[in-house]
């Protein structure tokens, strides 16, 4: 199952993954950031891919919690075959009080895209006293953290950093690492500046993490640099070059169980994929993440320019909320019907057809979308929203399509 068609893609740079919970992101850039972490506690979950299933069509059944007008959103991951331009489908709704399905919009944009740009630009100096060793004994630095939402500069913070205690955790690839204490020298942020995970990490600050699923607290921030590092993650094994290393401890509660994770992020200037020798795999990480970052360590002087671009996709049809769920159905719905087509070049589900129908409270509603044209078949999806615009549920693979390859 793949959800949701028009759920928001929230990308304020790094994805600070919380156990098995996932956040949809959209980021651009040419470099990488990679997260490593250790955690106390146990979580389980399953992850599904986005491989097209041409033979299966979506259907969903639910009980209408309230009377009113419900919305059906039809989309597709694309079509099978290079010669197709459209996917032809048949929508059916059973259990409605309507006499016909109303077309709300045809091939409409599903999102209003709000670009988000996050930057952290700074310098630092490793300090050395008169002891006999050759290692640095401290770190001083400063940075400017900024975040722009659309064209609105929401976060604008100047910070001094002071590190007097070496980081002794797990960072075998680090050239140096120091626990740091940040001091905010100026803060011209607006009230809309959200102190989310990215904010906490790139300002090296401790405190509550704001924003959705990632609520928790951070502590023990540290900074480092790795000229060469290796990592493993969602996108394969990578060898990273010239990475600013950002670390912190993250405490949160998930499903009534408390967890504590030590998180480390490599924000690399360059990276390449590789296949490691057997039994020498790097520790599993979440990443790499696309970024546009540069970092360097020249002698005792550190410089970094972290640029993380993303977007928040605001749903056009409905709010970001949840309603009572139902179940995937295993057969076409019957009842009211409508036919339509969607362009095949729609792999991000950003173009949708929208219909509406009315339902009585307590009614059992079944919705299905079937592929009926053997020459124009695609991988369809359906989402249903209640009269308040909240997601009731959705489906992509529930029954055998009438027509398929």
C-alpha cells in the first residue's frame, strides 16, 4: 500500500528519522548528508516500495462518520509502456445518497508548493595549548542559521560556539569532535521560526523539538569534521568526502515507549557509491540525504556552508488531518460510476481528478477505481476525504483490474 496522494511533503533539510517512523521529503542538491545512530528500545515496522502494479486496482470501504459531501481523489503512478499518453479508468461509488458523481476538478494540481531553503554558514578554529600532544584541545566558532519559507525569512540566528571537551562517542572517521555550547548573539527570527530537528542540529542547541511526529528533546550537541568517511543507508553504501559532522542526543516517546538515540550526521561536500568487501560493511545509517553543502578543514581552520533545499506541499483538496479509517476492499464497488483519464507523466501524483458524493452518517461506502481499457492501463490510486477535508483512507492495490498487461 502506498499513501498518501496529497499528503504534505515536508523537507526542511535533514530527515531526522525516529525509529521506524518515516517522514515524506522532497529535497534538491548534488551532495549528501548521512545519519548514523544508536538507540535504546525496540521498534518494528515494514517499509513498502513504489513499484508499479499494473494488474491491481484500488478499492476502499469505510463507514461514513458524519453526513455530508465526501471527496474522491484519483491519481496514478504512471502508465505501462512507452507509447501510452493516458490512463483510462472507471470510478465507482456504492452506498452514496447522491444520484450521480460530481466532477469537482479535472487534471488538477494537487499541491501548492512552498519552497523551503535552510542554510548554516560558519567558521571555526581548533585551539591547542602548550601540552605535549599534537591534538587540538578546544574549538571556537560562529555560524549564521537561516530558513526561508517561500520568500519569507523566518529563522535568522547568529550563534557563537565554544568547545572545551572532546567528543568521545562513536565517530571513527572523524578528524576531530568537540562537545559545544552555543551562545545566541543575535536572533532576528519571526514567530514562525520552528525549532524543529534541523534547527536543533544546525544551531547545536538543546531543547524541545517542535513539529509533528518528531516531538522530543535534544541535548549534548557536538561538532566535528571527517575528510573521508563511509556509510550505509536507504540509497546504498557511500564514501563521503569533506563532511561537516553534526551530532546530538535525542530523547522521545513512541507508542508509549521511551527511546534515546545518539545521532550523527555527515554533511558531505562530495560522495560516491561503492560496494564494500564482505563483512566490512559500515554501520547502517539513514541516508544519504541530498544536500548542497561544502566543508573544509585547512590546518586548524574549519569552514562550512550547509545549504539544504526542500518544499512543503500544501494539499489543495482538504486539510492535513486524519479521520476514522476503513479497510481496503477486494472487489469493484458497483453503484454510481464515472469514467476519466489521467496523463501518464504523473509519477509524483501531482495531477489528480477530483469527484464528490454525499453520504448519510453510518452508511457503508465502497469506492473503487478500475482500469477498463487494455490499451491505456496505469497504476492507479484513490484517496477519500470526509466533509471536513480529512483523510478517511485510500488504496492502490486491492483487486485484479479488468484490463492489465
